[in-house]
C-alpha cells in the first residue's frame, strides 16, 4: 500500500513524503513539492474528484528523505491532523475479532451462560457481513476522544493517575474526511495504540468505554487505498533494549466478523 508521512524538517517547517515501496524493504520516501498539510492535500483531492494517490504522484519530487533518520531523530509528526483538534473525533468498534470476544467473555462470564459480550460478538458473526442490499448487525461502539488525544510516533504515553493499569492495544484505524454536505470519505488507514485500562474493563463490560484511556499514539504512515484482507502486526514491549513480551495478531476482513463497509455504515448513519 502507498503511504504518506508528515515530519519536522531539519531546517524548520513541515514536510510531506510519499512511498509505495514494499514496507519491509522501505528505507526512504520522496518529498512532495510545497506540501506541509496532508489534511489540505486530501481536501484538494476530494474537491478535484481525484484519488489521493493520483494527486500525490502529481506533486512528487526526486528529493529523498531517510525514514530511519526521521525515526532516530524523532521527527515524525501525526500522519494527518486537523487545524482544530476538537473537530477530529476518535472512535472505535469492539468485538469485531474473535480474540477480543474471547478475552471479554473470559473477563465477564462468571457462570456457564454466555456473557453479553459473547452474544454481541455472535450477532456480528451471524450478520456482520451483509450483502450490498442489506444492513448488517450493529457493532459495539465507543468514543475515545478528540484530536487532542492523538500522539505522534515516538512521543511518550502518559498513564493517568486514576487508571488501575494501562496496556497496549494495537489497532487499524480508518481516517475519514467529511465534505461540506456532511458525507464521509475514507482517506486511508493508520496503525494505532488504543491505550486502555484492562483491569477496569474486566470488572464489568459496561466499563469498556471509560476503560479507554485518552492517549492514542499513531504510527507515522497514512496508508492510501484499500486495506488488504489479511494484515499481520507484531507488538513488542521492550525495556533497556530487552524484549519482555511479544505477540503477533491478525486483522483485516479475513479475520473479522464485520465487513469494513458495515462498520462504516453504522459509524456514519447519523447526521
């Protein structure tokens, strides 16, 4: 998938770079001419009726930037941000993967009956991938915060003093622009960390929304185009360069009980 990066230029100002190399071989990206605002760039693509990747390629230069150097120097910025963070809404859906349903069921099922969480997951499994002519099962939904809670790659993640614990929760997020008529348009995808208080969530499934701690770090790339059917992500927790914990998980529609189209329908069915 093609990717956009925003970063702090070494001489000041903001740069935007593009890459469509295979991500495992990527070491550099190409600078866009005169661009410093991905949100404005995507708004232009929307207004001109162009795919974002098409507009980006029209503005590419031959100047390369080292992604490894940007990482080392902690110069990555959020891959996209609104000039008014309060107008950026960060939300999510739960119980869309079998792993999350199993964990929640173990947390909240104290007898031989299925928990409400597992019942909702099974509803999604039955009706979360409808045909184009029908509306599917509604997923669980939660509010995370506004754009103020988003953190760029490499920024410290602060644990609130009221939380019982704090844990990583890797996610794939969709990025959407709303046009002047109120219609949503998917710009692409990002990887993020839905930093959460799993001890609080384990007390009762109704605490799932408030268990979402506000900090929400994003990886530096905005992925343009469609999400592959299967995406593999590996999470590492390291201390002093030693790996303390490591786990791989799979996402994408091949591993979900809801289609992305169904999630989008329910996200944006309200005015």
